[in-house]
C-alpha cells in the first residue's frame, strides 16, 4: 500500500494510504454555478482492487460570516449528503474533533452500491489568514470487511497549516451587523446551507470494466 498526496491549497496538503493496484476513475465535477464565490479546488476518485472505490473532494468558500459552533452544522450537512448520494441506509458520524487548529470528523455507513462498508473523514479548517473556509471529504466503500478502506480514513493526515477560525473581533462585528439587519441574518442562514450543500461527496462508482 502506497501513500497518496494531494494539495487542495498552496498551504495545505492531504495524504492517506492508497492500496496497490488502485486505478483513477473519471469523476463528474460538481456544478457550482449557482453558488457565487464557492470554488471546487480538488476532486479525485479511484477504483480499488477489491471492488471498492474511494473519492476525495475539497471546496473553498468565504469565511467572513463564520461564527463559533457552525462547524457542527456544516459537517452534519456534509454527512447527510454522503449518505444520500451514496445510497446508504445508515450513516453514523463520530464526534467533531478539534485537531491542531482545525476540525475533523469520521463517519461510517452501511448499504450502498458495494453492499459492504463505507467509511470516511471530513476535514474543515481555514486558509488565507482565516478569510476562507476549506472543507475536504474522503469517502471509501468496499465489500465487507472493507479492509482496504479503514487505513484511508483513519490515517488521513493534514500537512501544512490549516488556520483557526476568524478572530473574535471579526466574529463580534459580524454578529452585531446580523442583529441589526434581518436580511443579513437570512444571508447567514443561507451560508450554512450553502457550505453543507457544497461538500464534495461520493457519486456512485462506474463499473471498472
């Protein structure tokens, strides 16, 4: 098993084990045309030698309306998208974990096209001096016992420096502005939904033959 390295930004890299014999497969890029300011920065997928598949995707968006505690809502939306698009009967997320200034969350699912196990991990942090949100998701599914997937999710490693959330002064100013403007409050609610919807999640794998 080798190590796959990806670079979703100039300052951040991801690495994880990738089984020998894994083959890249074509992906259909997510259409971000209706999401002003959001950008798909990475999306790659592989067919695994045991009949499984894996996919990684990352998206960035502006962080100027971020408030403490929003990470839970964003990652819950990401997990819901994984469950729906993968056709899983059950998806169980783990705890949201603060890790070196960013957030990570593992998840596990059953059902779907492989009729086996699905595992994965979200990584959520900030770049560009806290002005941008970077959200990456790794998803892997394989026939039981899904041995090829476990290391990919558990050993996913962030390299470089994901930054902490915007400083309290920026957040406080934003909250004050939201309190004074119902329209801006609606924009904040829309941002939560946008970030959740823009997570790059798994698509059903195409046959390898």
